[in-house]
C-alpha cells in the first residue's frame, strides 16, 4: 500500500513538473513529454494495480492470520476458563476442607477448655479445702499458744506472789530480830552504865575518904 502511494506520488510530481515546464519546450519535446507522461501514467496504473493486488493479498494474509490468532486466542481463553474452573473447584474443596478442619479444631478447643475448667475447679476446691484446714490448724495453734501463755502468766504470777510473801516474811523476821537485838543491846548498855556509875561512885567515895583521912592526919 505504501509502495502504491509512493508510485502515485511520483506520477503526480512528474505530471506537475511536465505541466510547469510545458510552456518552455518546443512541440517535439512536448510530444515526447506527453508520450513519456502517458507511459508514466500507464506505468503508474500498473503499479497501482500491482499495489492493489499486493494490498489485497496482504489483507487476505492478515485476515487469515487474524482468524488464526483469534482462534488461538479463543483456545487460550477456553483453556484459561477451564483452568479457572479447575482452580475454583480446588479452592472450593480447600475451603470445605478448611472449614471442616476449623470446626474440628473449634470442637477440640471447646473440649480442651471444658477439661481445663474442670481441672481448675477440682484444683480450686482442693486448694480451698487445704486453705480451710490450714486456717483451722492455725486457729487451734493460736488457741493453744494463748492457753500456754495464760498458764505461764498464772505460774509467773503465783511465783511472784510466793516470792513477795517470802520477802515480806523475811522482812518481818528481820525486823523482829533487829528489835530483839536492840532491846538486848539497850539492856546491856543500861547494866554497863549502872555498873560504871556504881564503880565511879565507889571510887569517888574512896577518894573522898582518903582525902579526908589525909587531911585528918597530923
């Protein structure tokens, strides 16, 4: 097609050139130019016919190729559609299997949770009973400790009272002993003082008698 357009363009350019230069040539040259133009027109017509034939052949080949390509495309599309259907079926089967697996896993999880809850409840009850027993034992130990402390306090109080009584008795005995000793000491001192006084009086009388006798002596 491009070749035919180029050939027609050449013919038009040649005809234009001939038309421009026609007034400047002699009749013989004009006749030769006309003959050449006629021949060129025939050649251009032949070229156009050949180009049309080539274009028709190319169009036929292109149409056949397009038909083959379309058939191949349809086959490809059909194959892709079949593959898509197969993939969709596989996906549906996989989804079904996944749903079944999920349901089974959920059921297993529920059963496991129930078992764990039961275990937790049993452990909680055991822990509560153990805690209650421990609390009762602690309360009993506290009561025992309190009773022992009260008994120890009573013993200490009794011992303190006995010690206080013993101290009071000892103080009373010591006071009585001291009073007796003081009375004895006082009596002893009084007797000694009386004896000393008598001795002193006797000595004084003797001295007086001696003095009188000395004074009476010649």
